[in-house]
C-alpha cells in the first residue's frame, strides 16, 4: 500500500501509476518516495503544468551537490517509468533515454573465505546484552547465520514472524518478498538447533504474529541496528571495510551463499543445469538471469562452469556479465 498523498499537477497520474505497479506485484516503496519528492517539486515550481515536458524532467534530474550517483539514477529511472505510463495513456510526456545517467563504478560483491566467515560468526556469538535492544545478544548470532545459511535478503529475515519459522520441519516461510513472491526455505540441521535454543529464550509464550527478531514493543529489529552491529563484528573479526559503496555489505552474505553453493556442486561433479533451477527457486529469483549472474562471480575459481553452460545452452543464458540489482 502507498503511504503517500500527492498534491501536485500530476497527482492523479502518479497515484494511479503506483497503484498499478503494486497491483501487479511490485512493492514500489522506494520509487513511490522518489515520485513523492517529484510531486513536491512540481507543486512548488510547475504548479500549472499539464504536460510532463523535457524541461520539467531535466530540471528534476539535475544532480545535487550532496547526491550519490546511484540516487540520481534511481530518480531518473522512476520518472522515466512514470513518463512511459503517461504515454501509454495517450498523454504527452517526455521520456528520458534509458541509461541516460551512468551508474558509475559497479559494486563487486564481497565473497567471504571460510576463515573469515568463522571469525565473523564468532564475533556475533560474543555480542553482549544491551538495554536499548534487550534481545540483541540473542538475535545477532542467529540473524546473520540465517542470512548466510539460507541466502535470505535482509528484509526477509528481519520481517519474519514466529509462525513463519517452523522448527519442527525446519522450514522458513517467506511471504511477499521481492515482486510479491513467496517461497519455502529449508534450514540446515545445525541452524534449526540454534534457532530452537533462541526461540526458547526469546519466544517462550509468543503469539504467531509476533516478529521473530524483535526489539521493544514487538517491533522488528531495524536496518540501522543490524548495520551498526554488522560493522562492529567486521572490525572485531579483522575484516576490513572499504567505506560507503565499497563493502562488504550485509547483502553480500546472500551472494556468498550462492557462490559457495555453486563451488561446492561443481567440486562434487553435480549437473549444474539440474541444480541451478533449484538455486533459483531457493533464492526466490524471478528470472533465470538473476541466478546466472552468480556464475560470473564463480568464474575466477571455476571458469569451466561458465564455459560449459555458455557452450551447451547459449540461448538459455545469453549473457553472464553485468550486475543484477536484486536487493530489497
């Protein structure tokens, strides 16, 4: 559901556009925020506009002095999609060319070695009690292991409810994830055992609708809290961080899970054309291309994986290069 109200000259078109996107399965929360700011911009500077002109679009897409390039690209993409929607309704609107603004340096996911994973998780186990987040020392060891062991997105783990964690069957239920997809995710035996111990301490009398990783007042643990602790664990584990935009990122645990799976299967001689669809389903990918992206990340160690699939299935995987934005 869209939480914004629009007041500018394009308010009805914006509202209808976002409702359409969300009706077909897109969350469209971040984009709705960009369009809310665009709505405020047009209300202040183009109150009487009836056509989305090139002048309005390019003025809106002017980069500010404090803005990251990625945010500018996101703003431009949102207004481009909105303009396409307007044109589809037989109204006139200027459509900014695709990739008009360059994304700049692409982020390369950080793939942890086994020794660094061990050091990181040891630091999560050393997390201390904090009165501001009473369950923090219990949450962190399970939360980060869940990200890596199950390849979850941060939001998928953060918003789990008690009923979503079946410790009898060892199954997680992920509801309404990216593009409104839902899926079942099996857990390893060791993770199930650790989660049972966690549940006995945190959720002895919990309701099924309670958040599995709560802070006070049954609210889910925040992204800010997770990130602050993540940086602290990295530092204590002796894993250097390159600064904003250089990583490691929390989302890299998901990348690491996928790459380690592919390396393991390759080393075991498994038929990857059988296992790649399984990985795609497990990760909740909407397209095979998203899963094929991980072949690129494993090519440094197992180049025969890429060569084998490109040779045998040239039309199934047309290209394996370029970053895939599959975060929340």
